[in-house]
C-alpha cells in the first residue's frame, strides 16, 4: 500500500509539473536587472519586455539589483527555483567573473532566452590627433613610443579589452594609459585634448564623431556599420582581428538551467517576437547597437567564443586573477 501511494504521489507531481509548464505563466515573473536604473541594460530590458509580455500573456515585474559588478543579481537568480518565474536580465560581465575573481558562476549555469543585441566598439581620436585612421595611429605609435595617451576605465571594461586586443594582434602597444571613471568622462577628456585615443562603444561616440569633435580611426567589427558608412573596419588593416571579432558588450535574458523546456520555449518565443517590435528596433538602432536575437545553440556558441577570446586577452594583458585554463577555457585557436 505504501508503495502504491508513493507511486500515485509521483504521478501527481509529474502531472502538475506538466500542467504548470503548459499554463505558464500563472503568476508574476520577476525580472532581475543586473545594473542600476537608467543604465544601458536597464533601458534595453525595460524597452523590450513590455512587447514580450504582450506575446507571453503575463506580467514581468522588473527590479534593479546592483552590486558585485552584476554578481548579486546573478547569484539571486541562480539561487531561485528553476521554474521560469525568476529571470535574469544581464550583460556580458558574468563571463569574466571566474578569471577576475568575482564569483564561481557564469552563464554556463543559465539558459539563454535571447541575446538581444551587442554594442560595437570603435577607436576614436581627438580632432587634433596627428593621425586619421588605425594604420596612421600604429605608424605614429611606433615612431613615437610612450607618447600617445590612451583612455582607460579599469580592468574588464571595453577599453581594457580593446587595448589588450590591439596589443595581442600587433605584438605590443607602447602607449600611456590614462584612467577615467567611465567612458563619458574619458570621451570628454578626448575632445578636450587630455588624451589622444579612446576605445569606446559606437553609441557613446557617434554624436561626437558627427559633430567633428572626435574622429573614427577604426570600427572593431568584421563588416561596415550603416551608422558610420565611411568609417573603416579594423579587419581591413589587420586580418588578425578576425580571431576575436565580432565582439562587444551585449544584453541578454536568461533563466536558471533546469527550467522546464516548455517554459524556456514560451519565454524564447515571447522575447524573439518582442525584439522585432518597431519601437525597440528603432531604439537599438539609434544607440548604435547591432541586433542579434540569438537563443539555443547559437547563443551558446556566441557566449563561448566571447568568453574564450575576452578572458585570454585579459590574461595576456596581466589583468586577471586566475588563468582561463583553470576553468577549462581554451586559448583561441587551440
């Protein structure tokens, strides 16, 4: 009799679980945003989610959870039930946590619902810089070692990764690194002549380029950008960059691994359709972001390549706390 009751209870649990997945969502979904209000991640998630809600037929209550370079939010979702009712709305930073000593989890502990879009890096110079493109900059640096001033924002940020990428591809970069608290202050300093060159995201630099207060040296991508069609791409100057590109900060929606397949499918379909909304597409376009819309195996491949290339660039630049090898992250090309 005891055995019969146990079997009946198990069958009931399976039936309820299947019904729950089929009826999902039956209650509010928590959307945990990895960064503070008003930032890029916050703006992207609050712009796309209402459109996804309309497809999903449910409500996503978004909450900003800051701290630990995004690790507080990631750990919160990782500790929640894998039922699709706690969703992580994040950026690229978790892929660096292990090598930067910031945590023992990353996106390998999650399923990507949608990698929505990525920013495009660009190398810009002040209007009076004695070079007008990437090749001219490299020639000048070689002729004047230790003179060109590069803006920086700290280990793991876009400027540090792009500078490390240049160093790796070119075999060295003898410049002065000048730290700033964010790309905004650094780009202001560039326009004022305090520094000569700044790696930045295209969306933050495009207005200055259009106004003539800074000039584009190279877009760090494998194809031309429609926003700046006359700006050269860095792979035209050195094909070695193809190993690491396309690269850029990105935004994605994730759930904890183990979330039922039906729930993952519903969320994936909702965000895929929501991201096609004209208002959202226009927002991304105006900010210079490249739409991706990746999920499933495509998302996993993108995340793996991004982590592999970036962690090894930072390792070779001496900016990591631990080697990527310790976590099974192979060097690109291996």
